[in-house]
């Protein structure tokens, strides 16, 4: 019996020693996690007091877009916010979109949850879900990657994520929203372009904002941004929020230039005309149907109305692959298959 008690006492002593020597959650997190410096700095930021209905505050919101001479774009994004209320827990989701038909891909996606006690939970490839962006399209190459941390998040936590994406956009343009429905301490966009290129930006729903230019780097930043409050029957947040539209490109584009300038609506019109005009050509079947539809029409307007009614009744089906997001399908194809999207139908009526 004494032997058993002695053994039990020894176990208790060993357990107590283990507890005493074990690192605290805060120390364990500091020693073993790989939380990046930008997130550590954001987590330490001091935010003012907010109303009780403010669910979260953004403590870091930044993207750096690097443009190659071939038009390919690499974007590194960091984003983090502090959860202020239980309603803010549902925001602990990282989302990043990409278009496979334009060569888009997500090179890296990671997330971290820093709890109020300093402990850290990391998220990576195993916690990432890849899904379609828009389920309304019959076929679409736009996709999303998502990390959901809502089951782990709690009031007082900091949730942050970092993504690196690569794509080749159809247009040399970028947009950046500074504001959202929660306040933000800092929001910054940096664009790095090749030598000899330039970037120009226009700010909407806010005073003029000139970029800080360092060599080929352009940076726009706003700080201490209020939230866009929800009101009954109000416009969308994106209609009211301060945002930036950036256009970039070489000083002068040529037929051999990978990126074309769109300096005016005439440039846009010329580009789209060259894209859509070859798709208009009718065949005998279309011409015969047009004569049939307008045979009883007495005026030009009645002819237009007859053709418009016919096209409106075609099945609406959207199939957008690659440049097909902008270029309509051939009129002969749309007529033969009896379906198409907005631009397909408009093209058929020409």
C-alpha cells in the first residue's frame, strides 16, 4: 500500500513539474507560430472606441500589384481585422477570386487567428476550399478560394490572411475600395509598373488623392476610415464607399505592345468594334427569318419591334470562356442554337 501511495505521489509531482515548466499559451504561440510581421504589427494597432453595433475594425488592408511587360500581374494582398462583437465572428472568412480562362491562379493563401490570450491558429492548404464564383452561369471559369475560421473565432480575436495571385487581365486597369461596412485604420494600394510605363488613378466618393510616387511605384493610402452604415433603402456600400480606379500602361501602345492603352472612349469603341464586328455576319437562315418576321411590318419601327420580340424569346444562357466574356458568339451560332446571353442577343439583332 505504501509503495502504491509513493508511486502515486511521484506521479503527482511529475505532473505538477510538467505544468510548471510548460510554456503559457502566449509563450507557445510566440515560440512556435509563423505569424508574419505585418500581422503582428496590425494586431498591436490601437483602435478608437466604436458604437456597440460595430462588429469589427479593419487593422490592415493592403495590396501590392506588380505588372510585367507582358501584361501579367502579380498581386500580394494582406488583410486583417479585430472582432469586436459576436456578430463579427461570421466575418472570419478569407476569400480570393481568380479566373482560369485568363491564366489566373492563386499561388499562395494562408490565414491566422490570433486569440485574445495570444495563442494562434494557422490555416493553409488543408483548410482551403476551391469553389465556383457564380452558380447562375451555365459555365464559368471564375472561381474562389476560401478559408473559413468562423468556428474558431471569438470576440477579441484578430483574423488575418495573405494571398498571392497571378493573372493576365483583359484590360490594364485595377480598382481598389478603401471603405466597407466596418471602420478601417488603414487601406493602401501600391502599383509597381515596368520602366517607361505610367499609372494614373481617379478617386470616387472622396476628395482627390495623389499617389506617392517612388520610381516605378505608385501608392495610394487612406487612414482612419469610417464605416458605411446600412440604412433602409440606401444604395449599396460600393456605391457610397471611397474607391480608386487605376489605369496603367506604356507611354504609347503599338500593335506589338502586349498591353493596349484605353485613353478615351474612342479607344474602347475601336477595340470592341474590332472584336464584335466579325461575329455579326448573317447566313441565309438568318436572312430568311428576318424577312419572315418583318413581312407584315409597315414601318421601320415595326420591323425593329418584330425582331426584338423574337430575340427576347430566345433562351438566356451565359457561356463565357476567355475573351468570350467580352466577345459575342457568332450570330449564326446563336441563331442555330437558339440561346445566348445579353451581348449574343444584341449581336444577333444587328
